């Protein structure tokens, strides 16, 4: 799971990032509103933890922009601005949760887990995903096509699932790379081409009903075919 933390108090941000990584979350940190928005617009995150008061652009403005772009990533406001009316404003702006400072890291972790469970349910991550004549079982890293059972590697499964969740949308190589391999990796973006090649070979069974198109100069798109 990949998180984005947007927090201008650098000591707090670095401490939280360390805690989140210790609990198994790949975490990117932005220390100002503009950088936070740029990262959030990538659409690669599972949860965004967002301060309301930020230099350059407020948390409320960031949420407004990402929701306008159709990005439904769950957002937790983490802020010193408290009170019922402020919480209502934050939630009405498009946030999914609101945690006032000072806070317990255990409570923050619990709220992250709750949002991830809700997100998983919404996108059917825990159940079968069907497109064309392909049935994908995320928990087993397995694709079924007619009578064939096709095992995927972990990275292949991550890549295939992201393509499935964005069916009919063109995804750039950079976005796929950031989502599956992350920013802290020794690999480069060309690895996406290699994995797409392997993935096509695995899921290109007869009558699969899907195709992974190359959009030249842009990226890839998974589509159903008749």
C-alpha cells in the first residue's frame, strides 16, 4: 500500500513517515501544498494524509482539485483546526476522515486501516474481478480464462489489477511505474514494457475478450473486445 503524507511541519512529517514505513506502508512526503497536489494528481496512492494549513495551497484546495479530476483516493485530514463546524467543513469538502492534532499514532493507523478496508470493498479487491472472459482472483494472484488457470507474479498481479481498475483509461508508463514499483527503486520506467509484454502473453488466451493496447507515446490501455 502506498500513502501520501502532505505536512509542512517537517519534523512531524518525517517522524510520521518513519512510523508508517515501519508498519509496512510505502510513504511519500510533500512539505507544501503545490508538491502535495502534484503527487496527489498522479492517482497512485491508496490513502492521502493531508494537513489543512499548508504553504502555497491549502488542504481544502488540494481536495477540491483532485476531486475535480475524478480522483477518489481516500483522504484523512490531519490538522490542528478542530471543532464541530471545522470537521463538517473538512468532510463536506471531500475528505473521508478528520483527525485533530495532537493525535495518537495508533488511532491514525487504525483510521488508515479502516479506509483501506472500505476502499478494498469498493473496488472488490478481496473478491473476483471480471472483465471480458477473464476472471481475476487477487488473493490467489491467479487469472482464469475459460479452462485455463494462469499464475501471475506479484508485480504482474499489481500491474494487471491497476489496469483492470482503470479499464478503458489510458495509463502512462510513468504512472504505472510509480504505482507498481514506487519512487524508491533501482529499476527504471522501461521495466513497464517488459512486464506488459509478459502480461500480454499470459492473459492472451483464445476468447479472452480483452486486449492491452499500446497507445504510442503515451502508455497502455486495457479494453474489452467483442
